C-alpha cells in the first residue's frame, strides 16, 4: 500500500474552469487513497461502485473521508476550534463551550484509527480507551477506599433515573456527558486511571463488567462498574503522558487518543504488572479531508497557525515535526501523517496567481481542463442534420481562450447529461440555464464578444442567432445630438434560436 500512497501528495488541489469534473474527481482520488489503489484502477471501476465506496468511507462509523466547502464567512472557529454559546435546558442559563472544528475533529479521529494496541493480557481489549475517573473528588476518600477494596468504581446521581438517555430531563450537558460516558461509552477491557490530583493518579485498573445500577449500594453512589485493579494507592505523575496537560476535574472522561502517550501508559502498566506485554503500533490508515472551493475562503483566517503544520515534513512524527498550542482549549495539536488534504479550485473565481502564497507553497496542483473526449459520440440529429457536441464545445472554448483566457473555458461536465437525453430540448436548457449566464459573467455582458464566441456574427440567418442584434437609431430616442459615444446596437437573447439545430451547427460553420 505504501508504494501506491507515495504517488499521492498529502496536500493536493484540483483546479480548472467550471464544469471540468473537479468535485467528481475528488471521489475518485479519495477512494484511491483510502483503498491503496492507483487512480487508473479506480477510474476503471463503474462510477456507481466508486461512489458507493466513497459513501461507506464517509459514514460516521468509518470516518475516513470528510467533506467541507469554504466560503467568505468560513473561519478558524468552524475549521479548528472556537467558543460557542449554549443555553442549558434546565436553568436556561447561557454558557460558553470550547468546540472543536471539523478539521481538528477529523485529525483526532484519524490519529485514533492509525493506532493499534495489542496485549498479552486477555482482559485488555485491542485499542482500549483510556478513561480518567474521579472517585468523590481528588485525594483520599471513603468512596475510593471502598472501591479499591471491592474491585469497582462508582459514581452518584442517585436522584436520577437508572438509565440516562439523550432525552433525560433535569440534566445539563456536562452531567449528561459524564453519565453517558460511564453508562454507554465505557466498555469492558478499557483502561481506567483514578485521579489523585490534577497531575497524578493513584490507581490503574481494567474495566471488568458492564454498567450496573445498585440502588442499595454504597451510600449515594448507585452507579457502578467492576474493575480489575493493576495498581492501587500509587502516586504517578501523568502530565507528560497526557501531552503536557493537567487532568480535568470531571467525574468520568476519556483521555484523547491523539494526545495521550499510549506507549507510556502501557509501560506504566508493565511497571506494576510484570507479566503484561504490549505493543503499540501506528498503521498507515489513510484518511482524506476534502475542501471544495478552497480558494473562496480566507486561507489565513481559516488555517491560522496550522498552515505550517500541514506540510509533510512538519507533521506528527516527521523529521521536522511541529505542534502548536491551540488558543482556546490549550491543547497541543499536530497534523497526523495519515491525513490527506484534497481541495478543489474554480479558476473562473480566482486564478492560481492570486491565491494565498502560503497555501500555494504547501499544496501540489493538478490542472483539470475541459476534456471533449468525454463527449465523443454524443450527437444530436434533426431533419437529417447532425451536431457533433464535442467539436462544438472545442470551438467555443478556443474562442473564449482567445478573447479572455484559458481559465474561463466551459467544462465538458455541463454537456454530460446529453448522454442520457441527446435532444435539442436538453441542449437548449444547458445553453439557456448554464452556458449563456457563464458567458454573460465572463464578458461582463459585452454581447459583441459573446456573439463572436457563439458564431452569431457570421450566421446565415438572424433566426439562428442566440444573441440578436438590432441597430439603434439614436435620433428616434434622443432629441438633438447627445454629444457622447452611444451604443449603435441593441442586444437580446433570442430563445427560439436555442431550439434550432442549425443555431448550434453554425457556431463552427466552415471551420
């Protein structure tokens, strides 16, 4: 797999005029990268199969492909992290939460998927979650002593229902997350660290049972799970293992896989259990983050300090690895090696020459121009006359390149629907709804140039002209002589012409 993957740059932008299949090709590239295939292999597959595989890789459970679109108001808060207001259900008080952005969440999940932990112990599952638990606060406590003696962990909230759901009332978001972590997310075979204070732990254990509600249990702590203790009454500083961060004062929460030093945690277990043997491996599980319309966003504002971290040589475990401390959460963050950034860029919106230099320097670019070969064989017949759609588009684009530039050509994708319905009605709809509005935008409604592009200046009959021009008699509109240069012609879009085959044939008549 690695030999094939090396042929794909980790930061890649597909660029070209509108309608050249850039977004279409992101599906092909993403599947090829994720499945370790060459682009040619994927292109040879039926597109319906490729699209199905793309959707599978994009599901939350798989989570190996994510998709976002940049726009003018898109910012750092949506992409990396930000502070969001939230109203608590019960108190209706407004509070503020630090929320990870789409790219940070994706990188966190990508790093988690690349790590595999294997243990000689059968009671530790492969890839266990590392949980941090407070037993009635930090330091010594009666609850902690009870749990250590009875091989269990317990939390309270006796006044609430036996099983908590997302719909349970009388809960704020923090409490709901704690209870659902303990009840639903914690699993048999996970590792639990008991917090002594915000820098140290005083016990290590393995979750050994499912969630239980013991209404007659110890004091006010009915919610419990069985634990097999590896070490108790210890004092181990875990700040370094936790990526330099102190422990939170939450009752139950997972330590992030992307931050925690898993090798260090396993070594800590081996220190107290000499019979434990672990291997921590990082696998090459490629994940693709797609950014559509990447040039429409303010790159400096969106990427912030991460613009450096996406470089191949600056990524996690690279030769020149770099990490940053994020401004809101204070988390240490780096971009994993297995994350591929795939962008699309419409050159009609902005030329590569005008792109943010920092972005341009860190991405590789693949140009995608109109491919008339895709349209070969598409013909429209009427009354014995035949229109070669591929040839017609080639002529139009050659004229656009001459009058404007090659970055504003018209893509073949606009005409692909003609494969299913090669009718004059479908062609008319494509021109009226897509081609003409594009040309109006490109040439700022300079209809004389639009006529040149469409061959209206040399058509045999006015009825075949898409843009009909009529002479203006200035004296019939203004009194006297205006004394300024005024247009000599009036232009209008002649809709009937779009339903005549000769209107299209005469675009390139004689060429």
